[in-house]
């Protein structure tokens, strides 16, 4: 009988967003310490064009909804963009 697949968080970045390396490290640490889970950052984007988080593997005894609720604040910190920054053209 085979071992259940390890718990993994698969992250797809939203379009136009960068990754904060420290926030990614914090997420990886939290996931490992809390859920014994790994984190994989996909280099590509979802076909839908938006970012996504997928839970893969064995998460029992944790319920996926509870895991996602806990991870939301950690994941939100991983991705950022500078759309809020409006630079005027310099003449």
C-alpha cells in the first residue's frame, strides 16, 4: 500500500504581480510548522488569467476550508504589484 501524497500548497501568481521573497519564506515556514506541508510557486499563470491557490495531497485531519482561511493572510503577503504607484512622465 502506498503512502498518501504529502500536503502541498500550489501557488499561481496573479498577472502583473511580483513575489516578496521574505513573505514566501514566512508562508513556507508557517505551512511546514502548522501543517507539515510544502509550498510550490508555479512559474506560470492560470489559464483563467487570475492567481490561484490549490491544496494538493493529504491534508487530513485538517479541513481544506479551514486551511485556506488560515493561509489567506500569509498568501496575500506573498504577491504584490505597483499598480497603485502613478509615475508622471518627466519632461
